[in-house]
C-alpha cells in the first residue's frame, strides 16, 4: 500500500496550473542551475546521521543528540550517530541533490524509531537557534497536545528565514508540523528523477517528490530500496538548498513561490483538455 497523501500526485489526479506569466519567468535554470548547495547549512532532525556513510560524502559538519531525563531536555554534542538508519537515509538524499550542502544531525529519535514530543520540540528549537538554514523534518506527531508548541516553533523558524520541509504522515491522519501553512509540506510521488517534483494547488500537502521505491542509504554503509513520505521530503530539502546557495537570504514564502513556479506540472501543461502534457521546458 502506498503512503497516504500521495494521491494528488498520481498521473490521473495531477492538476495543471493556469498561466501566470510573471511566475512563469522563474525557471529551474534561474532557480538552481549550476548550484551545488555549497555553504547552505541543512539540519536533519531525525535519528542521527552516520557521518562515515559514503552516501553523505563527508559533508556532516556537526550536530547534537537531544537527551530527556526527569522531564527535562538537554543537548549532547559529543555524539549524533544514527540510532537506526532513517536519518542517514534522509541525509543521503539531500546530499544526492545538493552535494555541497553542509549537513547537521539533530538526533531526536532512539533505536526503535520513537521519541517524545519534548525531544522533537527541543531538537527543532536547537536547529532554529543555531544558524541552520533548511530543516528536513521526515517525522511528526499526531498528538494534539503538541500542536501549539510546534506551531510556535514553526513560526519562529519562518520569522528567522529558516525553511522547514516536512513529510506528511504515511497514514491518512493529521500530523504536526507537516500541515502548518508556514512549512513546505511534502508527500511522495512515483517519480524517480530527483529534480522532478509536483505542486498541489489543493493543500494541505503542497508538493510531491520521489518517495516510492527509491534507493536510500542505510545501516552498515549499505543501501536499501524504501517507500515513504519520509524520503520525498529530503528531495525538496535538497532543492531548497540549491536555491538558497544560488540566491542567498530568501524568505520562506519566496522559496515556496519558486518551488511552485518550478514544479513540473506548473511548467508542463496539457496542450488541450485530456491530452498529454506538452514537452515544455
């Protein structure tokens, strides 16, 4: 069974946006042509990163592990190794798309893939306050108790020009922070080209990117073929890193506008109702 929220990005459901000439002038070549993501600091809020995995290309520059004891959280910068592989998988995808982006591990999950809302919030806070520019959140919570706290942190990121890229839940239920308006929300498509993604004009999930049977880095220096919205989000994170390396200092809403303008279905429209999309750019 495919993950939830992928339906708007299937060929039969894909919607094509009307012409907006000003936005059509924003092309992929202008947005990220020639960019490698160099110098952009990307946080992977997840299970950690195995810094020596070949898929991350030696680009891990630091990180922390969030520790929770007695109801309080603290940060341990001495270790942020991956607890079970998920964070390394996401980091490897970002590196594949933006090979010179700097990666930072913010470990908020343990060996079972679980964590607490307090650890998640603490990790997000650390990333916002420590100069990271793009944050990949291939995780979330369905607990409404954390709606307000995570919403406040998403707003704090937005006002500091920190771009949050979030994966939608793999199940058809609301999760946070993926469905906040201030974040870039992503679900998976069947696409395999890492730079081809789709825009959904009927949110809450706004973008679809490769996430079905994609090759990812995994434990022990190996690789696996995985499916999930978790693996779609870092494709968009990597593209955001490319954009910010070429156009530094953009606000999140400008980044989102560029993504809308460079999405495949915003640039390749059917030549007539019911026909295949034209070749476009």
